[in-house]
């Protein structure tokens, strides 16, 4: 079939297998061009199919020659209906990994559930014996708690006061005022239940209890801070409380890993266009201004550049530098004083009329469509493609 983008609100309903494959190939080539990284050799990636998790899987496999198991939640294809992009990404990744002689298998299902945890543990037991790294990169709006069955929904709201600021609809380029009512009731707790650290700890505990963690084991999860511009709705909002919890959980996990000489890290990453971040109000306007400034400065990075730098210069460097709160920072270029001062200036000037000039709306849009395999260079979109693509190592 010929597959075209079909958008509804902040999501794209279709995705292109060839475009997704090309994205994965480009990321693999990038990692290979940067040379070997002396990293972990048996890696479990939870949230492995898109964004930072996919980049982490690619960096582990093609940077360090690691065997990888990927866990994700993606929609398989059906006759006449394309899969979700993470499905095609994972298919392309496994094909390339197997060709390179690398072990790669995947599990598609709800990572929050006991069933998927058990299936993953069994696979590690059978195939790898142990893992020496777990990358935790889930982004989800909901979580069903495995013990209570309660289904939590996360919300993106400010805390304490109404938030009012500019935002952009990146499909139309229209800049408008948004107003978001503050969190109420169980909003904060619900968001922490979904995006906080409880599930990360459950995974590590389960692996540890079964003896599946190697001596010197490390685990890493991803966080975000961002500037004062977005603070009310992000870091000091409900999602920020979840990130506080995730970051605190790293210390709890590190304590539990002491007998293994293990460690849990949080890395604070740069703001990037992913399926998760497109849904957060205000962030797309911030990102389009940030991209403009960072590209002008020659310091723009995507997920793969970020994770390559994280592994090479932080995680697997001789020493792993962290901030006062023990976090690895690869948002250092985003947070540079000159970059943020420039973004803050542009923010004041941003209107529907000025944004195409002062912001990188085109770059935002291209990155957004790229997530779904569209607008990817080197792909012939007029060509008939088979939407039914298998993931070779899917369990
Ligand atoms: P993403 O949406 O690209 O990836 C999410 C991954 O989680 C996918 O592999 C998806 O299949 C998987 N997933 C979602 N629900 C699942 C479930 N129930 N069971 C199994 N797998 C599930 O998201 P992105 O942006 O890569 O986010 C990953 C982490 O990085 C998040 O913690 C996010 O907060 C953080 N981060 C994101 C930034 C951004 O600007 N995008 C910046 C800094 C940190
Ligand atoms: Na991810």
C-alpha cells in the first residue's frame, strides 16, 4: 500500500515502515561513525522502541556490541493498517543487529504488568544468564498497578496556581495563549504513580531476587529539568513531582545494589521532539525556539547524539560526573546561560507572524513526522510498501 501521514491532534495515526527503517539505519550509522564504547554487554531496555530508549538500544548494540532485550508497547500491523512506529523501528533494529551477529530479542506488552516482567526474566534466564545494564525509558500516560489493579492516569498540570502562557500548534503554526488549571484531588499522586520510580524499582527488585543482575550492574532512567519558562507546567508541575520521585528512587535502588557493587543513575536529557513531549502544552513552542538557537550555535542534538554522548563521555568515561543531586547532565548545552537568555528573548517576541522566522517550526514539524517515518530523506513515498513487517526476535 501507499502510506501517507494522517494526523489527529498531537498524534499521527499512520506510520511508514521504510521511513522508520531508514531512521534506524541512520542512527546505527551515526553510532558506528563515533567508534567503539567500552560499555555493558548484556542490556535490557525497557521502553526500547522509540525516542531515548531506542537510541539507547542502538548505542548499546552498535557502540558496545551488546546483546539486547527490548521491552515496549506497540501496535502490530494489520492488513491495510500500518503498525505504530516503534514496531517498525524494532523490526529494523533487530534485522540489522542479527545481520551484525548481535543477539536481539523483544517483548511487546505492558511493562508495568507482572506478566511482562516474568516473561522478560524468563528470557534473560534462558538466553543471557544475567544482565549488566538496565535502561529504563518508559513514557506512558497510564499505568495499571500490578498489585492493586488500580489504573492511574498521569496529568500535565501546574501545582498551586493556574498557568497561563503562550503555546503553538505546530501543525498550523498558530501561537495562542493557553491556560491550564492547577492540579486537584489525586492528580499529583496519580502522575507520580505512572511516571515516578516505583515501577523502575519493581523491575530491579524482580531481577535481583532472581539473581539476574551481574556484579557491577548499572541501571539508568531519564529525567528532564528545563528552564524557568516551562517550570510551572513541567518541573514544578505534576510531571516534575514524578521526576522528583524517579530521581529519589535512584538512591534507593543504588542502596539495594551495594552487595553487587552496582549503581542506579538518572540522566537529565535535553528537550526533544518525541511522541511523549509533543503532547505537553508550551513545550513545542519552547522546543522550536530552542532548536533555532542550538542549530545556530552548532550544538543541536537528537536522541542518538544525546545518548552517544551520555555513554561515551559520562556513563562509560573514566569518571561519571554528576550534579549536586547526583544526576548525570547531558542537558548541559540546552541549559547554557547564553542559549537560555536567547530563548527567553525570542519567547517574548513569538507570535503567529514572527515564529516562522525566529523559531524552527519547520525543524519541529520535520522531527515530528520523522517519528512516524515520514519526511525521511532517501525514502520513496510513492513506492508501494508492505505494511505487514515482522519483528524477527519477537517473543
Ligand atoms: P517515547 O514516547 O519516544 O518512548 C516511550 C517508550 O515507552 C516506547 O518504547 C514505548 O513503546 C514504551 N512504552 C510506553 N508505555 C509502555 C508500557 N506500558 N509498557 C511497555 N512499554 C511502554 O518517549 P521518550 O521521549 O523517549 O521518553 C523516555 C524517557 O525520557 C521518559 O522518562 C521521558 O520523561 C524522558 N525524557 C524525555 C525528554 C523529551 O524531551 N522527549 C527529555 C528528557 C527526558
Ligand atoms: Na524511549
